[in-house]
C-alpha cells in the first residue's frame, strides 16, 4: 500500500497536545467503574446454573438409536456393485483378431470393388466429380468398400505432389468425406507404382536403402496420410502398393529396363523387404490398429527359382509355400494376393495345383497357420476377345464360389468405371459386365449372413 505524506507539526504544539492527553487519561482512570471479569473462553459452569449439554462436534455424527447414514458417492463416474463396467469403443476401420477381420467389434467378411482412379481422377481435374458420384452409386447399391490408388503413379505426379501438397490433400479430403457421407469403406493403396525414385533422380534400388531420398519421402508421405485420416471411420486398412512382388528377382530384368535404366534399377526381393518394413514402421508410429496389406499379387509360378537359381523353373508346392512369408512379411497382419481366371491356374499359380479352389484352399491354410485373414485384392476376367461373353461370365462366376468355399475374408473385383480399360475390364451398372456388380452385391448378402452367425 502507498503511504500518504503529511506535513510535520511544530515542536511546541506537540508538547501541548501530549500534556492535555495525559491529563484526560488520569481523570478517566479515577472516575471509571471497576470492570467485571470476563468469562474464560470455552465452556464454563457458574454456581447454581445447570450443567450445560455438550454440543455435537461438527460434521456427520451417529446418535444412539438412529440409523446409520448411507455414505454419499464421490463426484464423477462411479461403478456400483452389480453394475457393468462401460465397454470401450472399438477403433475405427478394421482390426485383426485371432486371424479374422473385425469391424465395429463384429466379425467382418465382404466383397468390394477396385475403383482405381477414384482419387486420381478428381486430383487431375477437381471440377470432375464423376468418381465421387460413382462412389455414392456403389454405396447405394450395397457395395461395402473400394480399393483405390491413393497416391501418385508417374514421376511427374510425384513432382506435382511435392510442389503442392495442399492441393493434393484437398482432393483426398473430398474422397474421404464422400466415403464417410455415403458410409462406404476405403482401402487406400499409397504407392501404386515404383516411380517415386525417378522424381528424386535415384535408381529403383533406392527403395532398399534406408538412407535414400526415396525412402525419406515415402516415410514422410505415409505419416502425413495416416495422421490426417486415422480417425476416419471410412478408412478400413492401409496398403503399401500394387503387385510389387512381380517385379523382383527377374532373370530377364535387363530386358525390361526402361530408357536410362541400368542394373541398379533391377529390384531385388531383399530391397523390397526394406521398403515394406519402413512403410509398416511409419504406419504403426501413428496407427496401431488398422490392418497392413502389402498389395502383392499371387507369387509367380517360379518365384522361388527366380530368386535362388535365377531361372524360370516351376516351383514345387513346398517352394511356393517358402515364398509366402517373404511376400507377406512380419508386421503385415494380412495375407494378400490377386487372382485372374484368364489363364489356367497351373500357368498362373503353379504346376502343383489344378484348380482355383485348390489354390485358394492352400493359401487359406497358410493364412490360418499364421493367424492372418486372407485378402484377394483383385480378381476378375477380361472381356478382351480371348473368350466369348458366355465364357467370361462362366469363368468369373467360378471365382466367387471358390473364394466362399475357401472362406476368403475379403475380396475386391477389378475394376469399376475405369475409362482407360473400357473395352476389356471396366464394370459399370449399365454395360455388358454389370452382372459382375450384381454378383458382388449378392455375395455380400451371403457373407453378411455368415458374419451374423459368427462363422
């Protein structure tokens, strides 16, 4: 507190005031009555007065004969005896429990579609909303999810992304929001092709170098995507890429090099293993629950001999099984393959098998042994003139029953509304391949019934 300055009085005036005050004090002392003694603090008893009743102490007391009071509950959430503990909510998207997909706490099996350019179409031309309208159309028809290219394809695409990430994510936001609004699931494949390395002027083998710029961008992009969309209920799982396993350890790799490439662009399975591990680590740093998918196709029929002997000798069943862990490594809680019925299964899958039903049975056995669900990320048959329309329909309709018999957990037909494959692969609701969508919708009805029965 600030003091208030006062002007000092003269010394003579001070003495007079002091003398006057002393006289008044003496006069008062002589004529004032003797004061009565004050009672001591606390409880006292005077002569002749009744003994006072003791006062109850402060707070809650229990008197003789009175009922015991009920204790009051503490503030906040309490659980009383006999009541149930509130159950935690399941995480968004899919989870894997004991080798099976779960969604919203329930077993989940489903058949969806590939919608390759769902994102890339609107990213290239934001005013073109046809893919978003197609997504709504699929949802209304009862298709439960789509798999799509959620990144870039060419080196030029990656360069545009690096130059303007905000524009890239603005369009991806539209895709995720459309899926949420229409209650349809998404399986984004983040690195559909290998061409990112060209954007930073590195060879393809940079995918196997943890210190490369290629992997640095891959890790950053993965973290950005997963962080941005991890809370969305539309995102079912995270997929690395598309069929990278078909590019590794090829005896004829030199014949497949693009202009300007050399031996450093011949991708090896050991290098792909590094890329897969780095992707998984980047995802798991942000999202610990959604399934991870490699996006691989079925192993080449000579995959083991490609690696071990640099030859095209057909693999045995035992050699085929030895390749599966490499293509579905630790950290990936889903077994992934793609199958097509446009060739004999012995040519595409291996000489050891005679039917797709047998092939899928063997694959499901491996998935069960490793306690992982099986995802057929692509399946189908082209209308490319190789077969009559009747043969295409017959061959296609053999695949879904074979998947059902093998108890495949998740599958997606190739491909919905892809203009670049309009003549042979694209499926719409009004072209001559529309029956494929009808079969998918009907399969989901059956698989949903299986889900409800817990099988």
